[in-house]
C-alpha cells in the first residue's frame, strides 16, 4: 500500500532495526537505561534546553507539559485548532484539571495576541488562573513566522505566562523557515517533538525544558503510566531519527509541492497551491465525494484520509513514482 494518510505511518529503516536489536538497555524508571539517557542528553543539547524526557507519544509529552506548568484549577491558552485541545482526548482537563481556553486560529495558524490578552483571566477567585500559552508549529502544515514567535515570547514575558510549543513537526518548520531549529525553540519554556512524525522512528516523542521542569514531568510520566522500563530498544531508533530525519525533510516538502501541482490540474478538486508550506496538502472534492474517492483509491492500493478537505501527507516512504500513481488514480476516479 502507498500510504498518504500521515507521516506517522513510516516504517523503521534497516539501520534503526539493527540499532534496536543491539541496543544497550537498563531500567528507565530507575533512570539507568543508557540508550534512553543518551537520547535525552543529545536531544537537550540539539534543541537548546537543559534537559529532555523520552515519552511514548506526542499526546503524552503535551499532557506532561501542561500538567507540569499548570496546577489544578489553572488555565492554558491555545488555538481552537490546536492538537492538544482538539485531538488529545481532553487529557489536560480530564487528568490534570487544567482548563483550556481556546482562541480561534488565524489563517496562518497563529493566535491573535490581542485576543489572547483579552482571554487572560483577572486576578479574581471567580476565575481560573491563566498560567500558560501553548502554540503549535507546524499547525495543519503551516509554519509560524520567526517574528511572530518572538512576539509571542515577549507577550508571555509581559503577562507573566509560560510558553509551550507543540513542536511535533518543529523540524519541518525549521526547514521551511531556513533556520536551525534552535532559532525556534529558544523562545519557549518547553517544547515537545515527535520522533515518529516525519523523522521516521517507530515510536516516541521528546519533551524538553529546564531541569526542574523535566523533574516534574518525569514524576507525572510515571503517574500516567509512561514508565517504559527497557525503553532503550525504542530510544535507539529515536536517536537515529533525531540525527538523520531532519536532513531529508526538504525532500518531503518538495514532494508535497509536486503533489499540489498535480492535484491543481484536476478540475474536480479545489486546491490553493500557496497553502502547501511543508509536507501536508489539502484539497476539497467539488462534488463532495471524498469518501468515494478514499474507497476507490484503497482498491488501487493507495490510502488517504477522507475529509473536507481531503488531507495528503508526504514522508520518507513516499516518492515521486508513488505520487504519480496517486495522481493517475485520482484522474481515473473522476473519469469513471
């Protein structure tokens, strides 16, 4: 199957499989898994933080971040389309008793900081205490500008808020922004990074921040069942993903542009080529036949996510020939 549903569907490389098979392991709950410790130390240095924590998923990393920054009855500001608000099961509210205050995302994925300011609660016991602003980069494949992130950092300083980044695809953002990832991460108190989205690891995410912050997060990780014992087997693949994965993301972006151009040539689809910034492509079916298109493509050995719009994601297991097969199948669907 050719899979365009997400960049989470990639399979570990042979190098990753060999590293996993031969990984030096210990008990990570005791803190003595050398491969996990090595990954965490490397990640902290690479992204410009004091410390890092290896987690099972990006959802877990974001949950730990919010719960480490905020206490019961506190509040965090986020985008209406933010992953940690819409797609993570309401974990911060359910497990952390932390209230989300969503704010509508602007077309470029950012949050209007004036609206954010108006959403900060007054110092009054009737209200939750606003502690944190959470941003996402990339968000829906869109990249927050470096200037906006500088403004957000200054905004948080002015309002005595902490600033978290859901950076599941932050390396895609860095590639698109033509900068080192630390030019992004330096603005944040904490950052989560997904190793299995685009970077190619089979499992795992990282949470980064100060030593004190990571100590709190480690305690909470145990509480939510995230102690994974001999996790070095997974961390070995994560280290390769973190070292090598970012180097080839430009290829995914180029493939997404190629796919966008091809889809734009199909009259039955509505697509704005300028909206493709990284590795995620959106197109609407003018006839509203997204589900039928999905089913047709599945019979052709091609997987997509049907929605309004339809989402296509390029990744290391998709090449130009695969894209040509997809485009040909879409054309045949509309000609049938």
